[in-house]
C-alpha cells in the first residue's frame, strides 16, 4: 500500500504535508501537478518546500505535467465530437466546463496512479476542517486534526513559509489566469501583478470566447481604472 500526498503548494496542502512529516506518518510519494499557470511566487514556494523537506526528511516532490500545455488546450486542441467538432481550442474555462482542471490535473494524476492499482494506495488531500462540502472518499488529515484554513496558514507562517505575500492578497490560490476568480481577486491581479495582467489581455484576444460572460479583460481594466464600489466586489 502506497501512501501518496497530493500537493498543490497552497496553504492547506503545505500544512498537511509538513505536519504529516513532523508526526512521522508514512509518506511514500509527494505529487505536484504543474499546470504551467501557477503564480511565479507559488512556484518559488514549492521550490522552498522541496529544499526544506529534502534537507530535513530526505523526501522529494515528484512534478507531474500533462503532455500538452495549457495554451495548447485553450487555443489549438481540435474538438473531435459534439456541436463544436473541428473547432480549435477550449477557450476560457467556465463553471460548466473546467477543462483545465480535468486535462492538466485530474487526468494526469489518475494516469500516474494507475501503476499502483494492484498494490493499492491511499491518496492524502489537503482539505481543511471548515470545508466539509469538499470532502469525498479520500484521506483528509486536516479534517481529522480539525485544522481550519486559518490554522493551516498560521502553521505555514510559523515555519517560515509566506509565499512572498500571495495570501496577503488572495484568500485562495488557483491559476493566475482563472476566469472564475471574483471581481475582487481580479482587481488584485490587475493592481499588484501587472505583468500577469498583460499576459491575460493577450490570452483574451486569442480566445474564441470572452474571459467572463459579463466582461472581457479590457473591459475589466476600464472598470478597475474607474474604481469599484463595495457592492460590486
């Protein structure tokens, strides 16, 4: 039986991994799935965690990556069935079609884990105690420890991990280009991460669908320049 940690690099999975190692729980493999669209500060954090656990516990993090890139799926992938057969690119993800999570994370991890089908494995997921709706049928150490999201962040901060301030701006971290972010998060991206915002505008120009149903990226920029009232956030 393999004991496998699913590590995203966020506060919850980081706290879970660190505590599992501190409590000498069995950890056979640690998997990080690289979508190609994580915040640069997140990637730096993951490198810091790698160094820390290698020096302290002689553990490595295995980086998994889909054969095709985020940009390939978004702009170039040719659909082979359905009403959009022959058309290229999934475009921006929506609540009904989160192709990025499916193609760049879920399928990649599931394909990797197939090799342990006979041997068996336990997959440890960093879901916090105050996220009961996300709990399914896997192993959730944070729930067992009754560690909330704020507990996890403090746990990491106490051990010197701070993501270069990402959690001072965002409550949750996903791909920096995610169109499912709310207006508050998008305004933070526009304000504090201008280089990423510039890339976001270029992506929106190339996509067949608009960034959000209500706004393009350029329209959002105009809105943010004019300021948002509290009701809009």
